[in-house]
C-alpha cells in the first residue's frame, strides 16, 4: 500500500552527537513536512518542502536541518542534539491543492 | 496567528457511550482536519472538513465555517477509540501549514 514510512521508529543518541532521521513516501506527493511533538503537546511544524523549495519556520532552531534529495525521500538532521530535543518527530506529505496531510508513524528520539 | 482551541482536554467514557469533541478557531480557514493519535504515536487522518458534514462509520464531523467551530462525534465508543484527537487548521495563504489544537485525550473503558 502507498504510505509514509519513517526510519528508525526509535532512535537513541548521545548529547551533542549528530543524528539523522529519514522519511520516505510512495504517494508521489510534492509537499513533505517535518513536525516535532513533545510529550503531551501538539505537533509543531519545523519546516516543509514544496518540491525542492525549502521553507523553514521562523522559530525552528538552526540545529535542525533538512534535505530532500528526491521526491520520495526527506531527511531531518539534528547537528548537536540537546536534552530538549527529545521528542517524537513526525513526517507528513500532501499533494499540493488537495489539502489532506498524511502522516508517517513517527520516530521517537531519546537523547542521553 | 490563528488560534485553535479544543474541548474538553480530557474525556473518560464507558464503552458504548457517545461523545462530542469541539474545536474552535479564531480566523477563517481553508483547511480543517481531524486526526486520531493512537497510543503508539501514529496520527491517523479522520476527516478533511473545512465546511459541511461528513460521516465515516461511527464517526462524523461537522464544521460551521461561518461560526468558526468544528465538532467530532463518536458514537458507540470502543476501547480502540482511545487516544488523542487533534483538530488542525490552515488559514488562507499559509502554504499548507497546519496549526494544531492541544488535543482531547479520550479514554474508553471496557
């Protein structure tokens, strides 16, 4: 089935050690999003790609970067994770103009 | 920016009961979605409903855009309905950016 896939589902990293989370989609959607969700909070948008056009939210820390090498894949890089970056990271996609966003299962990041 | 408020914040139901969840938003929207987040963190799209009424099995939703609110109805609740329900909206010219409410945490007891 067409879907949004995130790997890994659980990631443990050490304070300050770079980490990369990945998202892939078989929906051929042109827009991909990364959200951060901390415990008992709502998801918060970090950035999104419309095709290769990168759009960063104003309050997204510089510590967070993203890459989209092709339509199907998108990566979230955290250059120097801090304890406050422990969260669930959610990837979502949409086909521009249809407005429905489809979410992957998320990657739960633990920072030791 | 647009504000999204959901009520109630928490809800405990006995299996088989009905419930209504509410979402208020502070500005006109061109996108409103209801999501269910299961205990494993997966966000499942329930409805795309910027206006009107939709039904899917035991779930239905109504959005009254002119009055800036949306309702999610759950009938004959089951334990698998437990989790957090989020309303998310996009105001005009926001390029697909969804703003989420704080969610309603539903617990259905057997």
